[in-house]
C-alpha cells in the first residue's frame, strides 16, 4: 500500500538547457503573434548586474529574510535567460518568465510610491549642488545621491512596499518566477537608473522642474546676504585698476 506521507518524493527542476529551449519556443510564438517582448539579457554568468545602481538594488533585495528562500532559484532562472519580457511602468513591473510549462508565467510586481518626506529629501539633495542638477538634466544620475539609497530607511523599497503575483501554481510567498523578475529589475537599472523614478511613481520631468524651482528660490532668498566671497567696489578698483 502506498504511504500518503511519503517524504522521499521529490520534484525535479528543469535543466538550464531545457529552460532555454522553452524560451526559444516561446520567443518564436511571440514573434508570430507580433508581440513586443523586452527580454532581460544577462550580462555575464558571474554577475547579475554591473552598475552601482543594479548591484545596489540586488543587495537591498537580498537583505530581506522574507525573500531569502526563493532568491537563489530566482537568480538562476534570470541568469538562464528565462525573463523573456520585463516592462517597467509607473509603480509596477509586468513580466513574463519561462517555467516548466510551455506558456510563460505572467508576473506582476507593484512598488509603493515614494513617500512625500523622502521625495522632498531627494529634491533638497538634488538642488543643493548645481552639479546634481546638471547631471539630472543630461539624463545622468548624480553619484552623490548614492548615500540616500544605501542609508538606513533608504529609497529602495522594503518588503511591505512590494506586492506581487504570478500565474504559476506555486503557493510560496515569493515564487522563483517573481524572484527572477525582481533580479531583472536590477538589470533594467543597469540600463537606465532613471527607471527608479518610474518604480517609485515619480514623473522625472516634473521632479527636475520642482528641484530647479527650489534651487532658484534658495538662491534668490540668499541674494542680499553678504558672504566672505563677495568683493567690495573699492577692492575691485584696487584689484583691476578700474575707476
């Protein structure tokens, strides 16, 4: 008689070769249907991400015990090229991840908007130095702002600010398909750090405008205040010989 509580039963996981074959099949089907997929392309077998922003996202993700049990398998899936589509929208991520079945699983991840307090702190930090504003306007993310992300209660989302769903039958809090998509977000940040603004529900253009306005207001407020760097007219005459 078979034992219901047979603990020796195991479920095999697909090999990387099997996963990649299914990915190729799914990609062909998507092409025939003229679906616009945006796959995650792993940059190397060793590292998930290469930029500071991508690595910081992954490091933040890996510090949460709630996600620990599935992150390893999710990383393996992502590096195997199973995230065949990942799009970042305002406050959410839509992804398709290839699994054991023929049809890719649909993953949706939602990120809570950045709090008003943290957004104000980011604007203040950006406006503190004109170099920061120049970087933002050129489409670059100022390196000086890194501390705002890595400090305690930084700007990367906490588990309570992240919700997700997957069409797979896995009952776990975070399945490997969601975990693969979470690592895929890090790769997207490699490509463009400004995706962070999209994730936290911030309109980049409006953010830059508000930061510029705040900088101008600060400059005008201090326009009449004398500093040690200001030179009197008499000193100018002595310095340049101007009458």
